[in-house]
């Protein structure tokens, strides 16, 4: 399977929490056709590392953010 190429611009000092920014960015990638069925997202461990947060915190917040999309 092809891995999704990460092209996200997250704003660390935004009023929007990073996991919400990530959830919105992934949704936008799907809408715009850059993230297609069968493509694999990076692991939660890798994404959490990129954002500089603990993996469990990241997963919990991302799940909450996804509910609001």
C-alpha cells in the first residue's frame, strides 16, 4: 500500500488545537483527492512525534476532534 505523503501546515500558536488542525487537514486531503482509499496514514506514534505530544494524548484528542468534523 502507498503511504500518504504528509503535506500539512500546522500552526503551533493557533487558537485551534493541533489535533483538530490535523483532523481538518486529513479531511481536506480526502476532499481534494490527495488522500485516496487504500493509502496508509503514518502511525499515530509518528504523527504524535511530529506534533511533539505523547501518543496517548494525541490519539485521545484526535478521536475527539474527528467527532466534530
